[in-house]
């Protein structure tokens, strides 16, 4: 597959219209149509459903879109690394992370890096462990911040000094809000909003004493802000880590830790034998120096 044709295909997927896609790619509409028909012929699959008003993707088209976005993104990242000046540290650094207040460790290092090297740009991708690991494995990320029991066999990594604390995000008028902490028996029967990855991995069954998935799971989520709205609206209590929602500045919500305490370790990881750009290598040194400072304090 020609990279240029993949870019044409992505333009059509983005615009949903051949004419607009041709304009955005600065080619004629017949040229674009011919290239996509040839791509479909080469693959032996229909990629587009050509409606009267809008073009949509077939299942094969959606798969190609996902792969093409990764290919184009990786190429752009590689070009940026190769073309970066040998004399000035510049370029792009790509970081994947789960939601945690401990991300501040990386943010502080990024701020100091930008102070010294203003031509370095940072790009963050937030998601669950599976999403981040997939992008790290494909070379779309330089670093990843993993929370909890991630499989680290394929990566070099170091652990952050502080762990995250698990608990429940509750409405203040919830009966459980009157407790200082949440015991396993307190979860019986109540509607729970649970992180998708925790449910898939069944991470909390040891704490609960039985299969966590047997509880009343009303919804799953991967990012916490929207689920906090569900808590506000009375859909249930959200299992989450502390510090993601500012309950002190929020009139209607509160956080209560699990008891016995459940913590999640945090690690910064990168692919083994990774060949870093000068910018990424310098940033890793900054991260490791920051860790040494934190340990001394």
C-alpha cells in the first residue's frame, strides 16, 4: 500500500465526502476516486459505502482506518526524530498515561524540559492500560505511565516513589459517605461504576474475598470525569483512585478509601532496546534525576 493512498483514504474517512477530501489533499476528485477504487481492488475488499450524502466505512474500512492512522503517525514521528537538529535539542515526545494525580511528576519534568529546550513539544495520550501498551508496542509512544499490575516483561521501567489509593467516589448524601472507609461488605447490592480494566483483570477480587465481577456493576468506564457526572446523577458509586476529582472544591461528592487499604503502584516504562531521539533521551535523564531528588526528600 502506498503511503500517499493511505493519506487519501484517511482524508475521505475524516471528511465523509470525496469532494471535501480532494480539496483538503489538493488533488482532483477523479484522481482521488480512482486511487481509492484501485486500493479496494488491490485489497479485494470494499472499504467505503458511498451514500447519497455521506460516505461511511465498512468493517474492513474501519480496520484500515485504525491501522492507517498508526502508520501515518509513526512515519511523522520518525521523520521528526531524524530531521531534528544535531546541535539543538528539539522535536516531539509522546507520552501515554492512565488517569492519576501522580502524573504531576512527569508534568513537572516536562515543564523544566521546556524551560531549557523550548523547541521540544510534548504529546499526551490518555487511556487504559491496554490502549497505552498497544501504542507503546507500536512505537507511537516514547514513554508510558502504568498504574497497578501492568505486565512489564517487554519494557524497561522505574517505579515512582508514591502509590495511588483506591476508594469510592460518592454523593455526600449517600449512606456510605458517613463512613470513614469502605469495607468489602459495604459493596453488597449497591450499584458500582467500575474502571473497565479493573473489571477485565478482576484486580479487586482478592480484596473483596470473592469474584468482584459478581457485584452489581451498573457501568464501566476508562476516564473518570464523565463517570463523576454519573455519580452526581445518582447512578451509583464509582471505584476510582484518589485525587482525580477535586472533592474539596465540589459541593456534592466525596471520596472514601477502601479498608483494608488498596494501593496501586505506578511505573514509567519504555520499550526495551528503544532507540530514543535526543529529546526523548534527555527527557528520560530528567525523569530519572527527578526520581533521585524525590527519594532524597
